[in-house]
């Protein structure tokens, strides 16, 4: 079994507050998340622990679909390898058609 995260040792109310800060910043910008968390006056929380926890929370929540989310799209940036996931209430067929329309070369008359 892996090591327990420091955040998991906090009270449930404090954990919820930390999770809200992470979500507010879109699971990115660790320094900004850390600033928000510091305003909560939560003790013993390092930047690296927050970074590890943020990554785990994001991975966990990306795979949880909400009732209005029918489709999950995975985007991989070929140049950087960055992976993003987008959830949508639209069907995969509709989203694929929209992407194809974007990629279609313009008609030149």
C-alpha cells in the first residue's frame, strides 16, 4: 500500500477546501493553488505534497462522468505530449462532426 497523502490526514472540511482550491485553478498552476491553500491556514502542507495530490485528484476525477456528460474526449498535443480530457454532454458523433468541420479546408472560389 502506498504512502498516505498529507492532505488525507486533514479534517474532512479541510480536505474539501483544498480540493475546491485545486478545482478552482483547473488542476494547474501549483503556485497559485498553494497561495489559495495558504490562505486557508492549513498547516504542514508542502508544495510537492500538494503537487502529488493534485495530480492524483485530477486523474481520479477525470474518469468520473457526471450525469450530463455523455462523452469524454482525450486530447494529446503531439509536440509536447500534454494530455487533456474534456467532458461533454454532446454525443461522440456530434463532436466528431464538429471537429471534421473545423479541419475541412475552406472553399476557394
